[in-house]
């Protein structure tokens, strides 16, 4: 309606100039909103790769710090101790049975894994692959 008023009432412009300005601003608002939406869309498109990079950077940061990993207790697997168990204990990451003299790392939740399997995992995620118990919270609690 504002646009019709602005474009069809040339002769009234001088008589009702303030009304003309008001109508002009009214019909300008949708264009401004459209321009703003397009601007936001372009900013989003430009920033999206940056956001993805930032997210992956934050993901890397959420791994377990190396000093926390090295503080977790280790033990050497010996066959004689585990003989009484019906099934030979498995490493849940590589699904291989533990063998004599292999280094195991014991997480705060008492789950055990090969040191060579769990260390890279903890580098990415600070939690047990089996029960999701956080390694970091347990460390802080001690
Ligand atoms: Zn393993
Ligand atoms: Zn666990």
C-alpha cells in the first residue's frame, strides 16, 4: 500500500510531504530486511568453513592431556593370574586376547586395555570406550 501511495501520488508530494516520507520509509523496510537476510546468509556461507575448522580444533582440545594418560596405572599381563577365568580377557579395542607380558592400562572405571590401544583413544576422547566413564573427572577427584 505504501508503494502504491509513493508511486501514484506525485502531485500530492508537496502538499503532504511528511506523509510521503513516512510511506517511503514504510516501503523501504521490507527491502532493508531482505538485504539484511541476504547479508546474514553470505556471512554464514563465508564463516561456515571457519566454524567447521574451529569445531574440529575444539574437538582436538577435548582429548586427554598426555600427562593425565601417563598417570593412569599400568600393569603387565601375566597368564598365570588370569588362568582361573573361563574366557581369556580381551582388549575391547582390538578384540585380541591379552598375551604374556603385554602392557595394560587400567582406567579409573577398572576397565583394562592394551596400552598401545587405549593411549591413542584417550588422545581423542577423555573417556572409557566401554562405559564412557570420564578419565578426567576421576583424575581431578583424586
Ligand atoms: Zn588392544
Ligand atoms: Zn570403563
